[in-house]
C-alpha cells in the first residue's frame, strides 16, 4: 500500500511514476519475446518511448523543484 506523502508532493509523484514505468517496462521486456517473433524493432521503439518519457518526467520534476525554490526564496 502507498504511504501518505510526507515530503514534497511533486517529488513523491515523480518518484512513484518513475518506479511504475520501470516495472512496466521490465515486464514488457520479459514477455515481448513470447508475444512476437521479430521483437527487436518493437523493443527498440518501446524503450525509446519509455526512456524518453522518463527523461521528460525528470525534466518536469527539476523544473517544478526550481520553481518552488524560487517562490520560497522570494517570500
């Protein structure tokens, strides 16, 4: 079960989203050879999308953290 968020909500959200994405990608990579005969192209495209998404999540997380620190410094 998920524990209540105690730290910054954006940090916890991004951390949980990253963990869920990595678990889903590992499961997909394990079962992909069973589902497809020629799985190399599908695997390459899938991992490009997944790791591109993780990069975007990380960059959004950094941007939110920077905005929060600037807002707190201005107070």
